């Protein structure tokens, strides 16, 4: 076997010395990282040689395997592991992996000390790179991966990466923050419903009497709920709409309020839509056909909202989405034109309040592969589907829409994958970075470029953010 050059003690000195020279002669990242790796290779070679002399062949094995990760053509390591070299120069591992054993057991304690010294020297060099402060996110990740390969629990490396320690180990600070934030939002929902005023049965107004349907009405300060769906559904919808304002003000730390004359109409069947549209005094005859294509909508020029599609949960979900959209437009000027924000925040907040995500503006029929899009949509509509898990799958399969393109679309141009990713972006912002949302949304509402507003708010470029998001989704519980 070819002898390994160097020794463990020498390697520790070489790590520090070589890195110092690299900093003086070539302060760029690649040169400094290469110097640290070269010194580590010498240390591993020295350790392997020492193990061989002590007949600690299993201990030698781990250094040889690591040497091959660093230098795949390392002849000494390959021979030690039983690889054979073909005439063309390629190496072939043994068909049956060799089993190595440590024989001189009394030397194992010293072997452990020597191994720790070699690893510590390398990690110290890598920490020096991280402490430089001038590395790009990609360079930091590369250095951290190298350090964690040999010392996965190194506290200093975790701290330099900005991670925090929890009962589940080292995680992104956003991961720990999100767990707390979810509890805050759950409490906000409970409080919003508890503070919602009671609704009283009231007489129909003159304009409501002009609609030839069997309507009943309930009212509380700031809200009327009128419809044909029955008392229980009307009261449930009223509670949700009344809770919505308090919930949104808490989540966004905003004082924006819904209008005092808000009226919600709920119709038990789409068959009643034509009568309602034809009879509502604020809908001109020329616009009736457009309303009749919808599942529900806001009545232009009024503070009226109507929904007439689906079962009870679908109608409540739909009316909350409509009123929520009105609030976003008033508070931040966010409308369907900022598709990702309108759909992402709208779906997340609706689910937080009424536990469903049933109302989307995105149309599957507008995309190239409508069948695949519809299949994903059906899966997402299932109550048990975990949307963040589905978004992580998109990320891992490299199927997420480019952020710059996504941020240019209005809601009607979004695919179902776009909607899923938009929901995930809103989830990340609301749970992990609520402090940046107000400014970002106001900039978007004023027409500031979407990708710039998003990346500047988080102080990350798009590629760095998506790597960050992937890890956050993996850590999210």
C-alpha cells in the first residue's frame, strides 16, 4: 500500500498556516477554501498512516472514505479500501465490500483524540471563512456543508449561520418564530369571534323587498346579512364577516376598517342568481350578463357582496374571500392585479378564519395542461391535504414558477401551481416575517415591481430565498 504522507499533529499546523498564507496571497474565497481542504487532506493522510501503524484498520477506513469525497482519485485511499485499478486508469471498488477491524484496542483512545484534532483544525479554518462576513449566501452554505460533514453539532457554525437551537435541534430563526406566530394567529381568531357582536333579526329594507326572493335579514352594527339560505347559515356567515375585520387588523397591525353599511347576500341556489342580478338596483342591465357568469361578487358602486354557489361552507368561504379582498384593496390597494398576493394572502387568511380554501380566482382552463392542473386543484381542495407539504414537493421537483414571472401575473392568469406557491409565500411572510408585510404590500399596491418589493423586504435574492424556503418548509411543523 502507498504510504500516506504527513501526521495528525503536522496537519493541524498546516490548516492554520496554509489558510493564513492563502489569506495573504489570495484572499478570494475559492483559494482560501482550497487551502483549508488541502490541509485537511494532509491531516487525513497522516491519521490514516498512524492508524495503519497501530493496526486500526476500521478507524483508518473512515479517513479514507472522507479522502475520496475530497479527492476522488486519491490512490492511497482507494488501495486502502480494496479498490483495484484497471488498465485505463479507472478504479473499481471490490465486489464485496471489505470488512475492516481495529486490532490494537489500547490505541483507540489516542485515535479518537487524533481524529478530533484533525477535524477541529479543518473546522476552525472554515469558521474563519464564515467569520469573514463578506461571503455570499451560496458560499456560506458551501462552507457550512463542509463543516457539518465532519462536525454536525458545531455550535459556532450554527450561530454564524444565524440559526437558533430548539428542542428539535438547530433551525432557522423563522422556524422558531413561525411556531410562536401560529399560536398568536390562532388566538386572534378566537378573540375575533368572541368579540363579534350578536346579530338581530330585522325587517327587509325597501331595496331588499324589491328583490322577488324569499329573503330574511339579520343585522349588527356595521353589517347586514340577507339571504335565502336559512337562519343558521346566515348567522354563521355574519359571525365570520364580523370576526374578519378584527382578525385582519390584528394580523396586519392595521386600523383599516370595513364600511359601516356593509351588506352580504347569500342565495341558496345559483338558480336565484338571475333574479337577484336583475333586481338589484345598483346593477345596470348592460352588466347583468357579466354577473351571471360569476359564482358571486361585489356589486360595483356599493358595499354589497353576494354569493350564490355551492353548499353552506362554500358560500361562507366565498363571502369571506370577497370581503377580505375588499379589505386588502382598502388597506393596501392589493387587488386581483397583484395575483400572487391577492390569492396567497386571501386563501391563507380565509382558511385561518373559516378552516377552508374553496374560493380561487385562478382558472384551470386558462393553462396549457388543463387536466394536470385540475388534478392538482382537486387534491388541494381535499380538507386533509397539507398545502405547505405540496409546495415543498414542487420545490424538490424543481416545478415552482419563477418568482419574477409569478409576480407579474394577475389572478386570472395563475395556474393551480401558481396558487399553491402564492399561498406558501403568504404563509412564510405571515408566520416568519410579519414585520415586512405592511411596507411590502403598500409598495405592491402603488405599482412597485413585485420581485423587487419581495426581495428587498426579505433582503434576499430570489435564488437564495427559494433555498431558504425549502429548508423552512422541511423544518416547519
